C-alpha cells in the first residue's frame, strides 16, 4: 500500500513538473528562427502584453523547437530596446510601441507553414481584488517575402489584428485572416 502511494505521488510530481517546465520555457526562452526555416517573412509585433510564438504549428505547444517569447512589455523602462530588422515604421506605430505597458519586436518567421501566437496580459480592475485578463491564441500561414504588422491590444475585445505593410510601413487596407487556436493537447480532445 505504501509503495503504491509513493509511486502515485512520484508520478504526479513528474507529470506536474513536465507542465511546469514547458510553461517556464514559454515565458523565459526567446523565440528563434528555426534552422530549417527556408523561405521567411518579416513581422513586427506591437503588443500590450506578452506574445509567445510556435513555428510550424497551428496550435500552442511550448515543447516544439524554436518556440518561445517574442515580445515582452517594457514597463518602467524609459528608453526600451527593440529588436529592429529595418522594417519601415509609421509615426503612429512608433508612438504605440513606446507606450507604457507595450512592447515590440521585429522578427523573421518561417513562411508557407502555420505559425501560432499566444498573447497574454492582465491589467488592474476597478476593485483591488479583480484583474482584467486578456488572452488570445491565433494562427496564420505567412507568405514568403511578405512583411506584416501584428497588434495585440487589451481592449474590450482583446484585439488581435494582422495586416501586410508596404515599403513605407503603411498598413494595407485588408486584414490578414487570423484563425483562433488553442493548446495542441486541447485540440485533440
């Protein structure tokens, strides 16, 4: 009986540890372009919270290679550093990315295969015991050579917006379709 209890406890701790390690990786390890990416697209992400990414996936799975943190808000930093790949930027985008609580980065992502993003942010509520939470998981397939701007905003709609941008940094009028997604394990159930 005692051996069975110890075995059950060990198994529970082991499985819980796997989930913890996966979540820890998602918030501490930076996204990197996969070595086998081939053709790529450029994306500027401007977000009012954390953005994490999973290449080659239409769902969220932090154990996948190259997945990780893409944008972190620059709370309290007077002159934040942004990863800059030289994508042209409008004055409005520059103002947005420099706002308190926002973050931004320019990144290469693999083209012609799905890419999943997860956005997460919390803001204080009107009562000290409550917080507003905004979480959004989306996926799309980037086109080779295209340049995109993605915005994640904690507003009443928890907005995720993606547009192609032109050589001047201006957003093209049509939104790029983002499909909602979830954790890979939740999709199979």
